[in-house]
């Protein structure tokens, strides 16, 4: 008489040690605020050649570039306000390496 094999409990996959996320919202907002003007200006230069004769295209392109630059400004203010509770610590010295 053969005995059935023992029933083993289901095994869970091993938990992988993930590195702590160091990119908080304020760091992402600072990075966006830093890069938005450059991207907006680049879009303006590159798109200007494509829509030189189209008046509506120029308006849309200018609006898009302006909106991107203003959004970067707003996110810069948000990043500064989010870090307000870090009194005594250098904000720029902490945030700029995240941009690099």
C-alpha cells in the first residue's frame, strides 16, 4: 500500500529588498521646474520652422511653450512650499543633485 506524498503549504515568492525611493514629489517638481523652460524653448525653436506660415499653428505652438514654461514656474513654487518644513537645511543644495 503506497502512501500519498505529504501536502505542502503553498510557498510565497521571496520578498525582494527594494531600494528606498528617494524621489519625493518635491524633488520631481523641482526637476520639472528646472527642465520645463529648456523644453519649452526647444519646442518653440523646433516648431517655429514647421508652422511659419500657419497662423493657428503659431498660436498653438506659442501657447504650448508658454504653458509649459508657466507650469514649470508653478511647480517650482510648489516644490519650495513643500519643503518649507525643512527649516535650517539648504533647499537648493539638496534638490539640485536630483536634477543632474
